[in-house]
C-alpha cells in the first residue's frame, strides 16, 4: 500500500511540528507548510532525517496569493492527500472589553477561520476520496461553554472556524471525506505556555488516535482530544 500522504499547516513549531514528527515516525509522507521554510530549522532537520518523505512548502494561510501558490505547487511534490491538518493558528492575548483592536479580529478571522476554509476548498480536488480533514479548534470557540469575557478575537474566530468545519463536512460528504473540529487540550507550546498540563507529544498522539478512528458518521463533529463530543 502506498504511504499515507498528509499536509500540515503551521508546521514549523508547536503542534504542527509534532504532527509532522509523529506522521513521519509512522512511515508516512508529509508536506509541511509554514510561513518561512528557510528558517524552519527543526523541520529542515526532520527532512534530512527522512529523505524523500518530508517536503517543505511556503504558506501564509491568511494570504490569498500564498494559498494559491501552495495549491499550484502541491502536485509537484505530492500526487494527492489522505489527510489535511489545518493547524496554523494565532492567539492575540490580553484583550479587554472596550479596547479590542479591530486588527486582532481581522488577523484571527483570516488565520483561524476564513484562511483554513478557503485553503480546504481550494485543496478539495487534491483530497483523495475518503480522506480526512482535521481542523484544530479550541474550547474557547464553544458558545455553550462561554463563562467569561475572554480573548474575543480568538473565541470569535474559533467559533467561525467551527461553522466552517461543519460546512466543509457537508460539502465533502458525498466523496466520503471526514471533516473534524478538534480540541487539542491545553498544550505546552508557545501559544499554550509552559504551565499547560499536556505535552505536544501527548496531545498529538491523542489527536491522531481520534483522527484514525473517525468514520464518515463522525464527520462534522466537534471532538475533544480524548474523542468525546464537545458542545458547540
Ligand atoms: P503555536 O503558537 O505554538 O504555533 C502556531 C503555529 O501557527 C506556528 O507554526 C505559526 O507560524 C503558525 N501560524 C500562525 N499564523 C500563521 C499564518 N498566517 N500562516 C501560516 N502559519 C501561521 O500554537 P500551537 O501549536 O499551540 O497551536 C496549534 C493549533 O492548536 C492552533 O490552531 C491553536 O489555536 C490550537 N490550540 C492550541 C491550544 C494550546 O493549548 N496550545 C489549545 C487549543 C487550541 P509562525 O512561526 O510563522 O508564527
């Protein structure tokens, strides 16, 4: 059987880098997309360790030209995709009611919601029938769990991303493609901080189990890293 082919966005650090590591360790082929591949030292090291199985491509997911360039270049390094991990994300912390900057909202919406939606739509022809799309979401995007005024640019964008995931699930269902909104838990990355309870290794191992186990019946669901349903 040919190796499973994955594309991971925001692959240069944090959860994205760990997805690349674990997918490569399983013998898979990975396209790692990040803003500055030339500066992605850990990824370039991984590429050297796995000759021919890891390709780096530039991607700013918030930028239309960059997305179009990635979609045009992908077929040169990969003949299709079995898994798309929309992992790239941004969190502008420290927002207070009365002073939430418009720029934070714009950046978060483009990076966390509309960019990944448009990228998935543009990559749809390259997704194999029966492929999976994993969108890294957050409990902070859950309206049902909202308890406080917390980082509106992030929360609004993740709620919008959740709707994008549900819509993509409908759009891709007839091709047997499974789309999931996944909460990784609170994880030790630059975004999560050193005090988070989960390591990136643990979080990605759990998320890959959830992705592997998901069937078409799960498409369009919002799932925690242990596979349990989360409220929208
Ligand atoms: P990090 O901040 O550690 O990494 C974010 C990644 O996204 C970096 O690779 C960054 O690249 C990339 N990125 C940001 N903006 C863009 C852009 N415009 N185009 C391309 N890449 C971009 O975050 P995590 O690894 O912790 O988070 C990964 C995902 O998991 C995110 O979607 C996040 O919202 C989600 N998540 C994380 C949680 C946690 O506790 N860590 C909790 C809940 C959800 P660059 O180096 O160029 O900035």
